[in-house]
C-alpha cells in the first residue's frame, strides 16, 4: 500500500509539473478608475499651477480659469490644507464642439476640471480618466473624438509633469452616468429665445449667489462653438462652472483629487426643433463613489449643496 501511495504521489507531481509548464501567462488588467492622478517630484517648486497652465495652453487645451483656492480659504476659514491648491478649468474647442454636437450631455464636462496641489515635496494633478469622461457624459468608450480628447489630456499632463507617474490610489468607478437632468416647457410666443434665457439665467444666478454659490466661468457654447462652426441647431446652449467654498474646503482636506469633478459644470440648452429647455449636471455621487468618500464632514456638505441646486431648479421650472 505504501508503494502504491508513493507511486501515485510521484505521478501526480509529474503531471502537475507538466501541466504547469503549459499554463498561460497571466496578464493583470489595469484597474478601471474614473479619476487619474499624476504625481511628480517638485523639491525646488519649479512646477507651479502657472507652468501647468502654460503646458495645457500650448497643446490647445485652453485653461479658462486657474483659481488659487488658498486665497479665499485663508480669508474665510483662516486655514489652508496644502501649500498649493488650485482648481482649474480647461477645454479644447474643436473636440468639445464635435462631442457636444453628437452628445449634448457632454455639457456636464464643458469645461473639464482639474485640481493641482502640493504635498511632501511633490506636485499632483487630478483629472478625469477616459473611462470617467465616457461614463459621466454618456459617451461610448470607443468614440474617436473622446479617445482623441483623453489622449490629448494625457499628453498635456506629461508635458506639465515630465517626470510624473500615474498613481493607483484604489479609486473606484460608478456604473451609471449619475447625471441629474431637468426639463421644462418653453413658450416663446411673447418673447424671443435670447430674451427668455436672459431672464431665466438672471433669476438662476441670483438664487445661486444668494446661497453662497460662485459661478467662476460661463461658456456660451452656441456662439463660441456651434455658430463658430456653422452649426445652427440651437436657440441657446450655455454652461456654468459652479463652486461653493463651504463644500470644496472640507472635501479637499482628505480628498484633494475632488478637483477632477469641481467646479461642477451645469448645462442649459434649447434646440430650435423643440419647445423644451434641458438642464443637467453631475450628481455629487460621482465624487462620493469614485473617490471613496466616507467621512461625514465631506459627504454632508456635498449632498446639501446638491439639494440646494435641485430646489432652485424645481422652483424656477414650476
């Protein structure tokens, strides 16, 4: 019996060895993340938000705003979390036009955003990944213009931080776009479209500002992108960048990468062939899910601010 067991063991060992030599090479797939973070050494502080802006601008990614958040943080809260913390907005006009023409929901990423911050003699830039852009804006992953846009962003990131490396911080990805969308009928029988949207937006801006929201950027997509390219399908298409100090200050303490989602882009448009106005922006659940935000000090102001915006829109649309 001992010999039989010994022979069986030997045969099993030989069989396992033979099989193992034919095992396929296992390739670990890269994690799918919605936020990408590029980090580079910066001991002499030679890389700054300004040099990063110049790198983006040089490739056609126009930086429409590059705000030093430490200035208002110091004034309002008498404290800053990082030596450098900037929130910047950027866009490529040509690619934005192509994507918005096909997918009006890309307005939620027009302009795109990034956070720039320093920590431990290093500088970081956080932006949305290709997957994050596609999911959030409801665009197919294989769309050629989106692929070109995300490749251009990576090119700009590497130009801004030549020695930079992308870090894996175990960010997550959401399953749905998480856009909040609204619509309301539009009656233009007694006024033209321009007069209508001017009145609506004046009330929207007043309501938002009264609650402490800032609107650091406004883009007239219809005039700057559509009409410029001889595309005349809209009465109007505008986007706002929306920010609130009482939100980004506590969130950025533990999650400085949140600038990949902030300032939030809000779009509002009406096509000429419809009697309906459409609006939308990305839910704060994007921030919470993709950055794995769990602390109540961050979650609570995010959801509270979103509820304020939703209530304003419900009030204006009814």
